[in-house]
């Protein structure tokens, strides 16, 4: 996981460094071990600067912000091959056989073998980094291709382009693994962006200062900072680009296969730069994305319930004009296909001026029309509900008056109707596939990694309780080990991923395909244009949570859980005719009625728990280890623990609460898990002992050499059982009178923090009360996340008789009397608790002056947003 950028303008710019800095900082979530930029100006020489550190720091330290030029190749690194040092940083400039520079994102698995081969071929390889092997390998074959050309033609742009295409084809056959790369030829100033297993996006545009430009990046949001016009690049393709234009070529990784030209039309991204930006009043993406969950879950709920309120109000007007809708359909599709502002505006105005569209507008009562546009355009854009909201928001800015504004609202509802129908068809087919798997004796696997796996664990609860259906949640690696050889016809395979690019998940999906069994494959993804959705699945269900920038997943997890809850309700409704579910008809009807309140539950949780979350965060943020114990909702415990590990960097584990007494409870009482507060207490106690020691030594008029021996003995002996051999009998007696090891070690003791999560059912509450009573008397502090219950609160807050220092926090969730809904509210609390703990700990470490501590809610160290390496 790294991030790579290639950018070329028609003209040199004095602010290219500032643009480079912004793009690199956008990629920080993908890598922050090192940062680098190669910038080329008017000549063939490049300025290459790179070093260890995150882009937010290094763009200033390296002077990238002040650089000028026309061509940029930039990279942020999340180290896989080679140590984290300046030499292994990217980009790489090579001049062994010819002059090239470039960088990569991903993992070239035959890196060591490539290095040995390159050295044997006379290349000067400076690093252990697989990115350098990529650039050298392309250089090697590029030089060979150029050598086959007449000398006078070797600097001709078209010849160099042709030779580079051949070189990339040869290099692709030699390079093993999954990666994306940008290669730049400084002679022709042409760039090549290669997609072989890792994410890559390409866009082009024009601005007044630099003229025409092309931009390739591992990250869509960085491309959107400069343009909304994209050219889709698929797996196994590369794009050749310069300011004058682009071309897409297909690659074969078989030796001797030349790249083939592929037709590819540009599209306009439905996302806007502001969709991926940090907006006031938020200071972190994690906070912004937790707050967005109310809206993202509302999107899911509205799809399950047949649309937004606007859709339900306007639908009768639209459905009463089927002829007009048929007449307008080609024009709407033509509008959606446009990518330039000029063409979009022209098609939009032509469309809404058609008599059929005029008739649609006039069919809506005037009062409804006025209500639909009773706000400025920037606020109206927030009411758009279809997946084309970003595109339609642009149309609002092109409106010539009130009728055009309302026309945009109508277009949004028309598109929303289509999406509702597609979603209903997809979810209906999903429940049908589940039914078929059950009738054929097949198993339903839900395979996913990280946060998505915890959503799958929540799904097992929903499907078990509501639809009496077993799901098997399994990690990709465990799927290979536990089920890979026992797949059978009738199984159902569900892959869950925010990005749709998770490497190990794609690998096991390939295994399922290769098995030849009659196994249907379903993808539940946020990125419906991803590899999983487009290439590996037969059915796709969208998460509809929008872009997620912070590395720790929050709103994608919440939407995954909401999707699974709705799917469980649909499957249960489908199975109502079966005897074992007949009695649940009333419960299911009630749950469907309560489904629209889910977004409000999320909002009420945020509003009603802030004070107690702050108390818990103050108690926990420096705790070196935490256990989260859940009763029946272990998915929440596991996800909460992951969030704390990710953004606070404190050890945390989450599991079924009853399991804690089967071994993990040995951590309670005296242990050797010490955090900053315990170390600080020890140092303060040692300081008191030393003060006593020195005071008594001064009264005895001991010499300075004796004082040094006494201090050394004191510091040596605290955590060492060895006797102080350097002391004479007088000094030994004095030492033993002043330094009490047992008392010093006692200052290290602290109650171990346990967080309990439970639903409101009586049996679950009783089990949680029993667990709290059992554990707190053995040395535990207590945080409870649950709906209000007097007995549970009393058990939480009442200190053990022998522990006056006992601490506790009770975080009361909004009352639902429903364990399944507690999954949503308790998740919100643990997300916000992890966020607050992260901010507190980062501030603490910053005050200490501890560099590179890696505590950050958006970009914690060592993790990345989408794992696209093995």
C-alpha cells in the first residue's frame, strides 16, 4: 500500500510544487513512511527530493512546495520491500541504459530475484525497494527497444512512445505481484501509468495557467482536486499520456505479447472534490465520517423502504406520464454521458426545454414545486438523494431559473427511482440465492477482512435472530484453510469490502471461481467500479456510504451493518410461510415500521453520550491494555477493540464476555502490563526514595563516591532482583532503610480496564452483572455501554469493599429494548470513544516531544485504507 502520482502540464508552472504538495498530502492515508517528488522543468534534468516522513511534514522539509516545473512524479510509501530510509524512498531516477524516472504502488514479489538479474545485466541498483526494480526493469527493455531503432530516430517522440509500450509489455511479463506504476520519459515528456493489481485512476483537463494536463494517481480524491473528467483504466491496462492526449493499452503478462490499443471514452466523476474534503467544523476525517453515519444509514434505509420522501411525493406525478418518461429517457442518458461543462450545460438546457419535460414539471402542484426549491442551490444539493447527486449538483449551478432548479430535483427523483428498482431487484435476488442455498443444503459464507469481518459477525446475529438462517463469517486466509477443499455445489459466497480491492479477498474469490463448483458470488461493496464488483461477482449490492478518507473504517462499517440488517429482514419476510418463522410476522412488521428511526437512533446516541464518553476516554487513553467484553454482540466488541488498536495504539481485545474467565482474566490484579501513568508513578516513588536516601546520606557525611553508588544501586535494583554488590555494609544498611522495592513496585499497580457491552435483554444483563461482580473484585476498573438498567448501573458504579480507588463509567444508550438495535448505538459509542482517546493520547505524546509516535485518528502508523498487497 503506497500512493503514486504522475502529472504533466502543457506549460511549466511556478506553483507546480504547491500542487504536488497538495496531491501528496491527499495520499497520506496510503503511506507515510516516506515522501518523494521528481519534478522536471524545461530541460531533461529533474529535481528529485525524497526522504523519510509523512507528506504533511516532508513537503515543507524537502522544499517540494517551492518547486517549479512541468512534469511531476510523486510517491508516498508504506514500506513492504526495503527498510524505511531515504535510499528506499521513491521516486527512483535511473540512468544505467537510458534516462527514466518513476515510482510504484503495491508489491513486486520477485523483488530479490529481479535485483540479482538487474545487477548481472549491468544496472546500478541503489536500494532494496521493489519500486526501483520496476523502473530499472522498464529501463532495461526500453533501452533494448531503442537500440533496435536507427540512431537518428531514437529521440523521435513517436518512436520513443512505441519503444516504451513494448518495454512495458516485456516488463509486465517479468514483474510478479500486484502493483501500479508511473514511468516518465524525460526526453519526450510522456508518462505511462500502469495498472497491474493495484488501484489507479486517470483524468485530464485544462486550466488557464498550465494549459492542458493529464493526471494519474492511486487515489481518486487526488485526481478530483484537479479534474472531474476521468478515463476508466481496468486491471491489466496502462494509459499513455501527455498534455496533447491519452491512449489506453491492454497488457498481457505472457512473454512476447505486445500491448494492444483499446478504445476508451472519458466519463465525468459523480464525486466532487468537496465530497472527499475535510469540512468545518470537523478537524479530523474520522470525526466527520462518524457524524455522517446518520445520513449514510438514512440512504440505506430509504432504499429498503422504497425511496426518500421527495421520491414518494413526486412519484405519482411521474408515473402518470409514462409516454413522456419514455421520450425523455434517451436525452437523460445522453446528458449523463457528457463530461465537459459546456456539453453538460447544453444538453441539460435542451432536455428541460423539451415539451415532454415541461409537461412533467407542470404536472407537479405549484406548492410542491415551490417547496422543492425553497433554498439556495448549494443547500438544495444536500437534498439530492440519487447516486448522481454530485453530477446533479453541477446542474444546479447551471440553472437559468426556478424551473431549471426544479427540473434538477425531478431528475434526481427519476434516477432515484431507477436505483430503488435496481436495489430492490438485487436484494430480492440475494434472498432468493439464500433460499436456494438452504434448499440445496449449501452453506452461506461471508468472507471479508478487518472491519468488514466484524460486520459479517453482526450479520450472523441478525440472520440467526430474524431469519433463522446460519451465516458462516470467515477471514480469507481461514477460508482457504477451513473450506477451500470442501466447497460444493449450492454454496453461496458473499464478499464484503469497502474498497472492493482487498487483495486476499480477491484471491479467494479467484479460488472459488477456479473450483468449477456451482457457487454464486455476491459482492457487498462501496466502490461498485472495483475489481470485486466488476470482475469477480455475479450480484453486487452497494453500500452507498460515499467516500471514506480516514484509514479507520466507521461509516462503511455502519452501512455494512445496516445493509445486513435490512437483508435479514427481507430474508425473514420471504421465509414467513415456513412454519418456524410464521410466529414472527408481527415482530417483523414492527421492525419494518421502526426501520426509519435508525438514523435518529444514531443521532440520539451521539448527542446523549458525549459527557460520559469523555469520562471514559480520560480513564482509558493511557491504559496500555483494554479488554472489551460483549454479551451476544461480540461483533461490536471486536470492532470497538480494532478501532482502539488502530487510532490509540493501545493493546485491546474484544470478544464474547463469558470467554474472559477462560484464561484472559489472569491479567487482572498484579501484572506486568505498565503504561505511562504507572511508569510515572514508579518514577515519582523512586524520586521520593532517592530524596530520603540522599538526605540520610548527607546526615552521615558520606562522600560523593558513596552517593553515586547508592543512587546507582537504587536505579539498578527497582526492576532487578540482583543484590547491590557495590555497596559496603554501611551503605547497604542505609540503602535498605530508604529504598523499599516492594513499595516501589506497588506503585506500578493499577486496576485493569474492562469495557462491557450488552443489549437490554434480561438474560444478557444478568450475565453482564455477574461478570462485573466477578472481575472487579480481582482488580478491574469498569466501563459499561448499555441501555439504562438500575441493577446494571449499580453493579458498575459500586466499588469493591477493599478498593477505594475503584473507578467506573456507565454510558447509557438510548432506550430501544432491542438487542439488535443496540449493535448500532453501541458501535457509535465505541467509535467516538476511540476517536477521543486518540486525540487525548496524541496531545499527551506531543507534549512529551515524542516524535513519530503514529497516534492519529485519520492516518495511524503501519495501517492503510485498502490492503492491496499480500
